C-alpha cells in the first residue's frame, strides 16, 4: 500500500511513515551514521520535488547537532517493490555538508509516492 502525506514548501514534523523510512535507513551501520541518527531526531520535512513523487527535503528544527562525515549519498539503498513483488523504484538518503538533506523516492516509471516500510528492502 502506498502512503502519501501531503507536503508543502512549509516544513512540518515528519509523518509516521516518513519517520519509519528515515529510521530504517539509519539502522544500518556506516561511517557517520551516529551523528545522522542524532540529526534525525531534530528534522522536519517539506516537499522535495515538483514531479509528484514522495521525495522530501529534511530541514533542521534549530536544535544544535553534530555534523556527520557520512558519504553522500549514504551507502544504503532502499529498493521499492509493488504489491506483486516487481521492483518499481527506490529510495536514497542524501547528506550535504554533514547534515541530512533529503530522502529521495525515485521510480522506474510514473512518479512514485512515499512507499510504506513494508514495500522496501535494503541494500547496503
């Protein structure tokens, strides 16, 4: 089941589904992930793309946090599958200047809304 929060250019708290996806990426171990986990507790989201996909930009809430030395993009990819198991797209977490930047949702066809966590398998 696809879940699509209505996002605008105004930052607001992450939805439960956005939070679940972000946390799932950050459950993997890679250089700089500890700082990204800290940052993730202090971000909001806004619309990240005009095409209609589920991409969100991550915006700090103003709480002081440590910058990360994580690579950009982080070395964990999410593979998004349709209910019948066909790969329909993916998910990439971007970092800029040591700070969480965006959670990109890409597709192999029409714009893909934010997937549910149960549609994603992880490749590190």
